[in-house]
C-alpha cells in the first residue's frame, strides 16, 4: 500500500500498523508534484482513494500555477493524477472519489 501525502512523516503511525506500506510525497495542488509522483510510480494501481481536499479557506489563495487553491486541490490535481497513473500502467484504477476518473466496471455477482 502506498500512502501519498504532502508530509510523509505524518503517516508514520499508520505505516507501523500496515507492514509493507510506504509513504511518499504528493501535493495534488502542485502539478509538478503530481507529475513527479506519476513518473516515479511502478506497479499496478488496484485502488485509488482520492480524498485530498480543502474547503472554506479564509482567503482566496492562488498556487504557483495561478490556480485557486481549492480548485487545484479538490479537482485539478486529481484529474492530473488519475490519467498520469494510467499512463504509467495500463488499466483503470478500481475507484476514485473524483469525477475525472472513469467508473470501475461492475463485478458480476456483487
């Protein structure tokens, strides 16, 4: 299991509970971070939980690419991440909470 987070050290307690897991840096509000994460990815993507998000920021913040922070974090970053991972490995991620991912195909008998 890979835990992608802006600050990998924060995931340390979770890593201790999940042997064999790893934490890597990923800031979905930064397209350079998304591209680097995708470029470094190897292996299949069995499932993707895209739950990074911000809301009700006290001021309108703009990131280095000129995008408003809430838009870039909640939508654009995920929409770059999914096809970026897909281009590294064929197949469709099993699921995503963001509208930019294609829905997973239903499994017979579920």
